[in-house]
C-alpha cells in the first residue's frame, strides 16, 4: 500500500493493488472517508451496487458511524466533491466487504484488512 498527496493536498491517493488506486479524504473522527465512486472502484463494482447494498443492509448501517453526507463536514469538503456526496467510513467499507463478491472485492478486502491491522 502506498500513499501520495495530490495537488489539492486534501485527498490522498492510496494504491490498493497494481492498477487500482483510490482517493480518500482524511478525517479526524473516522480516520478517512471515501466517496461512493471510490468505494465502487476499490471493490470493482458499480456505484449502483454500492447504493443497492446500502439499502439491503438497511438498519445495519448508521449515519454518523458508517456514512456521512459531505454537507455535514462543511468547509472541510474538497471542491471536487459534490455537497450532497455520501462519504463512507472505514467501518462501512469493511462491512460492505462482507457482501461484495468479485475478484477485485477480494483484493480490496485484503487491502482494507492490512490497513486496519497496520493502524491497530
């Protein structure tokens, strides 16, 4: 896993595996946040699949713990993110990994697992 700051110095690019890089938004409370687009790219699925899994997990996912709206973080939101963007916490990215099924999802789960254990 490699990490590089981008030109905006706000979003960090993190290499999951060769050819798969995601951008994360550092966050004091949740360590980092990811957009639906970035989570989908990490798992190798569509944004629709991420939203569908959010709906199917229903009350398992809680706002403020598993996801937040970009509007709730105010001026700390990079200009490149829409105000109404849904941002996923590390907790939710892990939880989504339990239901995603693809080769890339397996690789992304491995990356998330390594990231969590490295910080713990």
